[in-house]
C-alpha cells in the first residue's frame, strides 16, 4: 500500500524536511496578502478538525489554512458531538473515515491519541496538540517566525521560560530548535522543569542570568491551576522571578525576539508593555501559523499517495 | 531520467533575435508599453520575461514591470506529483486594467498557461492576458494559443523539447531529444 503521510511530532522531520515546510510556508504566506486569498490546491479534499480540547485559536488557524487552499472543512468539537453521548474515540474516528475525509487534525488531552488515529484511519493525521506531549505545527510556526526576524537560526540561542514540565509547545519547540542547530535553554522554577534531563538542553532557574545571552525569549503560558498543585508558592512570587518585564527586557540583546504561544496572561508571565513592544513577535506567530498549516496540509495532501514521506 | 539531445533547433543568436522580434510585436500590438506587465512562469519563463522586459524598456525608453509566477498551487495534476515544491510568486504592483504578457519557454499541452491565467486573475482583473513563448511544439490539450511565438517546432508527443538559458543552464540553445533512464 502506498505510504500515508502524517505529521505527529517534529521528530518525523529531519532538518531538510523542516526547511521544505518553511520554504513552502513562505510561498503560501504571499497568498495571504492577495486580493483573493484562496488558491485551488486542495479543491475536493476534506479536512476534519477533531478537537477534544477547546482551542479556538488553533482550530481557527487550521480552518483558515484549509479554506485558503480550497479544502472543505468540518469542525468536530467535543462539546457539540456525540462524545457527550458516550461514543468512543475509535468509533468517532471510524465515523469520520466513513464520511470520506482526507485529513484529520486532532487535538486531544491524552498524549499519543494521534498515534492511535494513525493506526485506525486511512486519512492523513495532523497532531494539533496531544496532552503534554507534542504540538508540531506550533514548533514549525515558531521556527518560521524566528527565521523572519533573525534570518539564519544556526548557532542562535533560545530560552524557553516558564512551565516547561507541562508544555507540549516547549517539548516540540525544543526538538525543532535543536534540529535547526540552535542552542536551547530552559528556565523555570525547579518544580516546573521535567525530572529527567532534556537532551541537549541547558536548564536553569535564574532568568536574569540567562536574558543577556539570548536571541529569542520564549515565554510559556502559566496555567493558573498549577499553583493549586503547589508547583510554585504564589503567582506574585512567580511574577517577580519569571515575568518578562520592561526592566528585564532592557538587559536583553537589542534585537531580541519575544515570543509566546498564546493565549497570554498579561501581567503574569509577560508584562503588558513587553507584549506590545516591537521585540514581541506574538502576532507574527499567529500569521505564521496560517502559512505553516497551509504548507503542512499542502505537503501532506497535495502530492500523490505513493510519493515520498514528507512528514 | 536523463535528457538525451538529438537536434539543436535554435542557437544563441536565434533566441536573441526571437526575443527582439517578440518584444517589437508586443509594442506594436499594445501601442507602446505603458500598460504592459511581463510575467514569467517559473522556472525558465522568468529569465525570458526579464529579457523581454529589458528589450521593451530599450524600445520604448521606459521601465517595464516584471513579475514571476509559480503555478504549483494551481496545477491540475498535483495528485500525480510525489512532492510538489511551491516557490514564491511576485507580481509588480496592481495588474488591474494592465495588459499582462505571460512568458514561458515551451508551449505544449497548454495546461501550465491555464494555471497561470487562473493565478493572475486571483490578483486582479487585467485588461488582457497575452501569451509569449520561445517554442510552440504543438499537441495542445486545451483551447489555448500563443500571441507571440519565437519558433514553431513540430514534434511527436513522445519527444522532449529542452530550452537552455544562460541564467539557468549556463548557455542558450533549444534542443529536441528524448528522455532515457
């Protein structure tokens, strides 16, 4: 059987594959500035957004991307579906398959869920975030945004700051940055760092130490419920030690790029003035998201099934 | 697959003269070059479009805008390609009401030109779209014809036509041959 193509995590891609996705995204980003922001590349293909976790932004980004490529989009949200009636994940998946979909974009609170779908379905599977595990399109759009701001990424330094332990954004992002030849730092309170050392990552807990050495400061969202778990004593203390504020930004390199996967807690992990500063590439990340998801959908569905594996 | 050439049908001087003649024909037909935009189809249409724009500029004494078009997103045979590569498209300014000259190296089935027209229309509504090709080799599969032709080269469907251009291939020449494993 012809090999199906999927994007489950960034480990599916070597550096050359990533460069191809980034180049393709660059070509597609031009489409977003045309008077008619739509090309017929995926006419007649059907993409399902299967979201078991609410995420308006990621779902909308995939939806816009698929629509810009002329694919038909179905949105399957857990709250509006028969999952509430107790339908199993597998039955839902098989139902979608029976409707003849070409790609399933899946977000699921359980790590590994997209891998199950790959076993059950003929369609191309795109992981839009599974548990605390992986979020490959986020990692790719982050690379795209960094390239736009910095050019060559080889040898650049990025620090992921905040809740590394629970973050699929960091987990995929770290792999992607390392594959591109970047130096990766992880900065967090010890309770929010993974217990097992991350391969090739320098970890630390002092943000002020790290800031002057970074080309990119990647601020992760603090989930308020983590404080209830006792991961840090108080939000005030976290903010004092780990918030990127104007004073800390002043110690950074002049061309430093500030990133955040959204949605931001202004005033917690990032100060409002920093989010609005010219260093912040946060809205650029959103635009890059559409271009990257267009590129990934195109590379997975645009070619023939017998073709080489992209992703 | 390796291209094996059999006959050289255009020399460097022939290509130069064809570009000159096509440029004069464009000026004649459009009564100057004031509203002309030249757009090359990637890959070899791009250097040809630059040559034509340069000749037009010299003839009319004015800058003629040039663009480049990647038609991968518009192809009707995407499902047969294993790994399509999408390159950048750039059109110079607004094409609304302009006369757009599409430039390609070889006109064969007409499907690339169909894709190119679809792409251009997504950018606006030009006054006209015209087609200039270096070689017309026949065997159309769509009702499309060229407005400006460098040379008509009768071929059999199984033959290949290779256009070599200095900017891409290091030399100018047009060859007929076949592909061999």
